[in-house]
């Protein structure tokens, strides 16, 4: 109980500081999510249309994804220096994989007969993609998006290692100062932010599906 | 039959206890059966996550092994330094580690910094560590690893900076980067900022190992360095004078558990050999050999101790 009390004392006494960190965290992860969301979707669509490129592209994404996050941040320092650009780049590289893969899986998993029927009705390639493939793949793509968002917000906690802001600053200070309350206070905000983002996306997904009568 | 066995066992237990007590060894009871000549457990040495501590850790191990032959085991780079090593020392996870006087004074004992003279502080450190934790401080290496405000060379030249007070006049156009514990601790950044009225354009938290890279690359303009940092005197950076005498002195020494000293006769004498063997610039040079010239820290420690005649070739 005392521990929880000390966390809330921290929030209260240093509200501005924590809000600032939360703001930076939202900005950093938001930019990465935006870039990876759009680019990942685009690449996923492209490799499902041009399948020969798929194994190579997915292979590259997989390799990037397996680099431990702390070393990815470290590897980028010689090129981008320290600070926010490095953090956003690393987070974006991480976020690409789930987006590309889920978009690809979603589109390639569609029943061939449906596509055959669409072609038979005289639809162009673009119409098939836009009117048939993407709407049918949306569930799988959204699942990828949601897990990507939660992951990016969480991994953003390590960004402070390379001098970027965000709630990782509180976590890192807590660790180096042997102050578990500080570490927990930072982690709790990250978890709350990630959960909230996931809930909002879930809500948006529901509305979208209702509209398209997908239930 | 049954009772006979129990009585026999009881007598045997008492006899063994008496025999062990008579031996008067400090061996833990679990290995009480072992003979006196059996290998002792290694002496466990901890270090903070910085090059200087790795070198000092190797030196301590070399001095101990050379003088006493006891095996040692170094755990390098405990994150957070003092605040994480001290609790582990209390638990007995480690036997000794290189520490700095004012760190023990402020972080462990929670005393006001600079409230006493350096000599008085060392006496009180020994006293209070003995009373509170059953630990003591042995020997002063000679080097004083205190805080220094470091700026990039071109910034210093452009604004003609010599003291931290000079820096205050131009700080609003500069970026400060410091390691997280310096940014958070009470005797750290906040005191520096308030004492000199510094008002930086931006302040960032940075891992301790990245500070000089970031400084030289221009990601930050000012950082908190230490007087024994490898890059001082080699990279294009300038140390600003602490013209308001803000910083306390941090003399290197060894903190050791007293029960370890009892268990390993001769250890105390071995550790005393570290007394007065290093100056700030010698320490900085050793750090440079390891950090920049990429030499092996054990080799660097070994060569230095041999050159000072502390250990045999």
C-alpha cells in the first residue's frame, strides 16, 4: 500500500514532468505508428500483388524484428546521432513487420473463388483490390495494427537510452537511482496509454464493421 | 536399539559442534566437513558500469590474487552503481567493491555533502559503515573522480568559456545532456543549475556511455563529466572551472565486508597496497587506454600495477 501511495505522491508532486514525458511518448510512438501504418500497409499490398517479391521483403522485415530493441537503438546512433529521430526510426522499423505481414496474410488468405467471381464480373485489378481484397482482409490487418500499436508504445520505453524523451526517462532514472516507485510510475503510464490506444482501436474496428455489416 | 541410535547421534552432533568450534574457523557451517586446505569460495568483487570501475575491479582482483592467492570473481557493471551495489553488499552477494567517498557519504549514509572535511569524512565513513553495515573502507587510491562540467571545444572557444559562471551567460542557446542518475539525484543537476543559474535551451537524459559521443557529434553541447574521464585531454572538449566550489570530492577507495576480512586472513593487507597509487591524470590515462585505445582492461590494470611495483610481474 505504501508503495502505491508513493507512486501517486510522485504523480502529484511532479505532474508537469510526467505529463511532459507522456506527451513526448505519445508523439514519438504516434509518429512511428503513423509512418509504419501507412508504409507497412502499402508494402503489404504491393507484395501481395507482386508475390515474387514477398519472401524477400518479409524476410527483411523478420530480420529487423529479431534485432533486440536496445541494440537496434545502439546500431542507429552512428548514423542518426542521439535523440528523437533515432528513436522514431527504430520504433518504425519495429512496427513495420506486423503491418506488412498481416496485410499480406490478410490479402493472400482470401478465397480464390471470390476473386475468380470478381474477375468474371469484369472488375479491373484496381477494383478487385479496393472493393474486394482490402475489405475482406480488414480484420486481419486491423489485428496487426492493434498489436503493432501496443508494441510500439511499449518499446518506446527504451527510447530514453538514446537520449530521446518519453516515459522511459522515468523508468531509466528509477533503475539507476534504485527507486522502484519511479520505475513503476513510468511503466504504469505506458501500460495505461497502450491499453487506452488498444481500446480506442477496438472501438473503431467495431464501428467500421457495423457500418459494413460484417457481423 | 532405537534409543541407542538417537543417543549416539546426539552425542556425535555435540562432539562435532565442539570440534568445529574449537577449530575456530569462520567457515560456513555447510562446508564444515571440508578440510582447511580446501579451496575457499572466490572473493566476490562488484563494479559500477563504467570503464574506470572495470579497471579498478581488475586491480583489486590482481592485488588480492598476487598477495594472498585467494580466487576472485568480478561482476562488472552493476547498473545504477552505488544504489544497487550497496544493498547487494548488505545481503552478502558481493564482498567488496571500489567506491568513492562522497558517494558513500551522500547516497548510502544520506549525509549532507561537504558538511565535513575530507579527512573527517573518511574517518566517519569507516565508523558508520562499521556500526550500520559491518563494512569498512580500506585505502585511498589517490584519484579524485568528481563532477566536472564539460563543453565541446568549439563552443568553449566561440563563447570564451572558462568557468561554469561564464557558461551561465550563454546557456540559453545550448543543449545539456546528462546521465539519468545525475539528472535525478539531489546533489546532481538541480544543484548545479540553481547554483549557477543555468537555463539551457533543452535538457536530455542520456546513457553514461553515450555522453561524449553525443557531445563530440554536436547532439548536445554541455554534459556532466568526471575529472578522470578518458576523453578529457584527448577529445576536443573543455572542462569548466567550478568557480563557486560546488562539487564535493570523490576519492576512490575500497568498501569491504568485515566478515570477509575475517574469513580471508591477509585480505586487509592486500587491499592496503592500493593506497596512493593513482592520480587523477593517471586514472584518466588508464581509462583512455581501455576506452579509446581498446586495450584489455585486465592487461592495463596488470601493467600499471607492475610499473608501480604493487604486484610481481
